[in-house]
């Protein structure tokens, strides 16, 4: 096997030499210092761009941001910008000087952009506050707006500082109407911890992202149930059906609840700020109760 690898490496080097190219020739092109036709293929990137980019820099955003059920930015703001899907022809037609995407992009689209020399920045799905701040910084620096990225991260830090509490943690569970529960290792779990809650998902044997039935919830309820409409693929009708179930209504008299819209689970970035503010509001409300 080792000999095969050496042979392959030698053949590759020879091919490059014969073609007059070097490995560096295949490096992706660098974007301009301040791109003026940015195309975003990811709704969470859209949310960051709304905070750190100048509007005139944005050529197009993800089509998800034009969907009221999926957008992480105000719909009226999203509709000011053209929306594109992940189709390479549509992206190229927007004449971008920088494309920013999440990790899930078709190989064909990536290949087409490289072939045309269009710079591309792919960002991962951040799972922690630190990861989200690093991603904000990377995007802001990549579009020539480092100061705006720093300002957004400073606002996140300030929001977290205001939400901190020295009171003992309260057992809580984020449970959407579809039964969706974020568990350990998720951004939502970290935000619970930072705002005075203890995620009960692990005690219930749930995975990082899992589904918990009404029966499972009522068998071992948390002190506080954070819930909202189910608009992450289940649809509002399904969410209303579960939340209005007679059993849940009856048990609701002994389970304290707090509102936590499912849109707070779709993205991090600037969405951390309203999510933390909402969790802090619920926590303060609990402290005010006798």
C-alpha cells in the first residue's frame, strides 16, 4: 500500500511538471479585499451578512430567507435582495465576486465555481458560541468588514453578560410542538447553561437532536418547558395538534412553561442575541415567582 502511494504521488508530480503547472495553480482564487457582489447560499450566512455587510455588497441571498417558515432574518428585509437556490447556473448568473456557503453544497456547483475562477468561502455549522463568533469574524474579514464583525461579537458578549445569573440552575427542556429536543453538544444546550438552566435531555437519554413524545415528556417533566410553534418541517398544524393535546393541557397546570420560538434553533450568529434575551426573560420570570 505504501509503495502504491509513493507511485501515485510520483505520477501526480510528473503530470504537474509535464503540464507546466504547480500545485499552487489549483488553489482557489482569492476574493477581492472588499467584494461588492456577494452571493450567499446559506440562510444562516444571510443573517450574518445582514449585520456585517453593506447592502450594496450583497448580490443575492439564499432562497430559504424568502420563506417565512425558514428565514432567520425579518422577511421584509430579506425581500429587498434577490434569492437564489443552490443551482450553479443561478449562482453564476448573479455574477458574484465571492460566494459564501455552508458545508452542504453540490460537488457540481463547487466545481463550476472553481472552473470559472469565482472565489468561494465555505463555512461549517458552528455548534458553540465560540464557533459562532469565529465564523462571524471569518465572514466579516472575508468581505472587508472586520470592524462590523467585531461589533456584532461584542453585542453577543454583552448580551450573555447581562443574562448571566448566580442563582442555582433550573431544570429545563426545549421542546418544540413537533417533539424536537436539542440535547447536549448543541448551541441551544450551551445557551441554556449560560442563562441559568440545566438541560434535562441527557437525563432522559436523548441524543444531540432527538424527538420526545408527549408521553415521554410527561413521564419525567422538567421544572420548565421551553416551547413554541413547530415550524421546522413539521408545520404549524402539527405543532398546534401536540401542544393542544388534552393530556398536555392538563399537565400544563403543574409544568411551568416559557415561550421559545423554533426559529431560535435554526441558526446561531446574530440569532444568539434574541435567543439569549428570551431565555433570560424566562429565567427572570421564574425568579420573580414565589
